[in-house]
C-alpha cells in the first residue's frame, strides 16, 4: 500500500465512519494522518525528515500513557539539539526527566 492510499484510508475512516471521536481508534487514525500530512510537507528533492512516534517512546518506557508519550515527543522537539540529534538514549533521558520511574 502506497502512502497516498494509507492517507486516503485514514481520511475515509475519520470522515465517513461512525467511530466515536473519543475512541482510541479515532485518536490513532487522526494522529497517523497528522504525521503523514507533516511528512508530505517535506520536499524530498532537497530535504529529509525523520518521524518519531508515541509508540517509539513507549517501547523505551512501557509504563507511559499515550498522552505522556506525546508530552515526551513535544519536549524532545522543544529541547532538540542539532549537534546531538534524537536517539533512543535521548528519548529515555527525556522520558525519565518528565516521568521518573517509581522504584518499588
């Protein structure tokens, strides 16, 4: 399936289905569509983009909710240092800074 087909399928799901707008399915479809829209803004002839997802954050910190994972992504974007970049260690460091793990 091509990116434009995925985008169309997500748009159809959001616009034409009876999915509850508060449901997890609707939220994930809308977030995926948003990511595709942002990726489409990149002129692939002269630039590139790397996209990180809430699921990437949750693969490092499984205890975080979707909202917390998004907060980590937003903080990473705000604090981004082009000399360092974004990597798995940076994701973990920001997640730990925002949401320290509870020691039992």
